[in-house]
C-alpha cells in the first residue's frame, strides 16, 4: 500500500509533462499544416525541371 504514495506523484508529474509538451506544440504551430507532410511523400522532388531537360537533350540533326 505504501507504493501508491510513490506512484501517484510520479503519475501526476508525467501528466503535467505531457500537458506542458502538448501546449508547447500548439503554441509553436506544430499542428498548423497536417496535410503537407502526409502528401509530400507522393510527389517527386528529384525530377529535373523542364527547362533543364530541353537544354540537356542533344540535337537530333546530328544523328
């Protein structure tokens, strides 16, 4: 029964830390744009731009 005197304050401290971290995240705009990161994996950023493809392609008149 004496262990409950230790576990209750530890649980209260952990809840306080969790609430503090949540409010810090809200204050620092961590939840502003939830859709951007979820859909960013679907798009390739590694593809070269269209202007670079035109400049890099050799002329077909030399073939």
